[in-house]
């Protein structure tokens, strides 16, 4: 009992001491907490005061900074404003100056534009009226027409060649090459004796060859001026011969008349010039026959004299009289006529003459009638088809040309007259003054006796040979067919004799027709078909696999192989690793382990409590 009481007393003492110690500790903790609270309050108050002081100081600093910044800004604004004002003043002054300069320049430009426009109007609109057609249109359309219609140029194409070559427009090389070959063949055919009385043909040929760069003094070894060396031959044609001989002689500075021992009268440049001057009529014009001037011949004579105009007084006087005749005889339409009928060729020759003398008929008042110039008079005969008509529709039939219809001679003369005028406007040399062309000797062209070239003759011979070969071949084919039919006929007859029937072939008796190869063929075909199917299947699989790889999808049935990732691991491994790293998955995997641990703790506690009870019971017992 005493022991039991002692134990109880000890337990009570222990409890009292424990409670007192707890109370003291609680009291101390309360004090500590209170002290901590007061200290924290003090700290917070001091922090607040320091923060308020900092705020006031920062506010003061910010205000001072703002004031200084505002002062600086105001000063900078004042400076910038003053600078802007000075700059604006300078700009306004420069703008005023530039505007004044622009105004003066614009005024000058407008004046120059007005002058240029007036010049253009005088060019395209002489006398205040528009031309029937534009020069550029006329030149391009007639050029196209000539190249189309004159696809195989020959001796009759002389004026077309001169006009095209001197126009400055594009002319195919083949056109001039064909012209030279055809002309050379023609001269060879004529044995270079082109005419008996019309020696202007040599003069015009000289001009045409010069225009394509051929030296007329060496055309395959022939000097065409040899045929102009006899004055008596040249003047057979009347004044027309000396006019064109003089133009041909002056068309290039390298040309001269050679000496001719056999000539009746040795021809010279001076003789030709005096012949032209002496043929002038009393009225100032020129004519082929008669005492009154004619527009065509007056124009041609002035073209020949243009090479000497301004260099000789006798030529100057003759030219001035001729120009007076032109001004006097110009028609109200701006054109000219011959033998009482207005023609396009007449005005064309006058326009060429004025251009050769350096006179712009569209500006010179001496050659404007009723506000119309010679260019207007020529263009009234232009047709949109690309050529000129000889005379108007209701005019007299002069020279055989049909009125209102496109005419070949009128087209070639109208074209080179327009070219002559255009060259004058462009500041180029006279159409017949070809000093700007570099000449080369004309090569020989091998020709046959009948006038064609050797090349064409060879082509004809080869064609004949080919035709003969074809004929022989046809004959041989006919013979072969005939012999083939005969042999077939003989074979059928022999078979009929052997069998007695034309349709059944004879076989040895007892022999049956077997087809052992058919079975093999069928089996082989089956094998081949199966192999083909396998090949198709494999190709199909490969194709599907390639398409799936291209599309990003690699599943291919039985042949599926998991794709490898960038680090080389298989697709399944990457899926497992990603699941393990997922936090939700980690929670789900840890839950069973936690539960099993808790159950184990409970069991252990129960066992300990049971053992404790048993021991206690034993003690109590």
C-alpha cells in the first residue's frame, strides 16, 4: 500500500511540475510574443516613417527634376522654335526663289514647246491643214507593200531598191542579194549590152548598185561607166540621157568617166552639165521636146544641177529660174501636172528636186498654194493599201494609168520622193548623194547560157534526175507487182494439181494434229501471271509505304515497323517514359504503397498493445 501511495504521490508531483513548467513556458512565450509584437510594431512604424521620408524626398527630387526638365524643355523648345522659324524663313525664301526659277523655266519650256509644236504643225499641217497621211505611215506601209509584191527583185526593181536602201528602214539582206544575182544574170544574158538608144538604163543601174554598196566600176570585172563614155550614145535619148548620166556620175565621189578610144565623142562631166544647162526653156523649165517647161523634166533637171548649186554662178542662175517656174506652175492642190493632167509622178519629181536643193517645200511660202505644199499634193494620191495612184479617179487617163487605182510606177516614185523629203528633215545627204556608202567590187555570179544562175540550173538538173528516178522506180514497182502476181498464180495452180482441192492441205495418213505446246504455254502463262501478281503486290506495298512515309503515317499492316524518334528509341519506349514522368501517373502508382504501409503500422500497433496488455495482466495477477 505504501508503495502504491508513493507511486501515486510521485505521479501527482510529476503532473504538478509538468503543469507549472508548461504555465511558465506559456507565460514566457506570451511575453516573448508581446515583445515581438511591440518590436515589430515599432519596426513597422519606423519603416513607415522612413518610407514617408523617402517618399517626400523622392517627391521633392522629382518635382525639382520636373522643374529643371521643364525649364530645359522650354529652353530647347524656344531654341527649336527659333531654329524652325529661321529654317522656315530660309525655306520660304528658297521656295520663292525656286518657284520664280520654275516659273521662268516653265515659261521658257512652254515657249520652246509652243515653238516646237508650231514647227510640228508646219511640218504635218502646212498652211493650217492636216496632211492626208502621216509620213511615217506612208514610209512603213509602202516599204511593206514593196517587199511583199517585189519578192524576187530584178532589173525592173531598180527604183524600188534605191528607195528602200536610202529610206533607212529595215530591208532584208536576202532582198538585195537576190537583186544583185538577178541583175548580174540579166546583164550576162544581154552580154552587158542593155540597150541601143536608152542609155539611162546604165545610169539607173549604176545608182541602184551603188545604193547596195557595189562599186559600179567593177561589177564582176565590168565598168558600167564604159557604156557612158561615148557622148553620142548618151544623147540619143534626148536631154533625159545627159540628166541621168550626170546624176549617176555624182552619186559617189569615187566615180569618173573612163577614156574610150573607140568613142565617137569622148564624154566628160562638163559636156553633160552644159547639155542640161543648154536645154532650159525660155520660161525657166525643162522639157523633153518643145519650148515650154514640163514638171517632170524640170524636176529631173534640177536634181542633176543640185550637185553644183551654190558652187557655180551659171548653175545658180539656171536653178533660180527653174524654181520660179515651179512656183508659178504649182496647182491649187499643191501638186503639179504634165500635158494638162495632174499626176502623182510630176509632184514626186518636184519634191525630190526641192529636197536636193535643200528647200523644205512645206515651209517655204513660194511653194504653198491655197495653203497646200508639194508634200500634201503627193500624199493626196496615197492609198491605204500601201501605194500611190497615178491619177485621181475622175482625172484624164495620162500615161496609161487607171484613175483612182494603185499604180506600180506611181508607187515607186511616190515612195522615193517621200524618202528624199524625210532625209532632208533628218539632216542627211540627198537621196542620190551616196558618199556615205562604202563600196566593194561586185563578185562574179556563175550563170548559164540561158540567163539563169548555175545554182538554179543545178537545182533544175537535180529535180529532173529525181523525177527520172521516181519514174524508173514506178516502172520497177509495176514490173515487180506483175511478176509477183504471176508467181503466185503458178504456185496456186501447182497446189491444185497436187491436192485436187483448192482449200484443204494434204497431210500424211495416220498423223493426228496435236498441240503439246499449248499446255506448256498455259502453265507458263499461269506462272508468269502469278509472278506478275506478286510483283504488282510488292510494288503496291512499296508504293503505299512511300505514300505513307510522305504523308507522315507509317502503318503498313503486317510489315509495320515502329518509327524511330530523334534519339533512336522506339515509339513504344518513348510512350512508356512519358507516362512515367506524368505526375498524375505517379500519384496513381504511389497510392497502393501508402495504403499497404499504413496497414502495416496499424497491425504493429495492435500487436504491441496486445503484448502490453498481456504483461500488465501478468503483473496484476
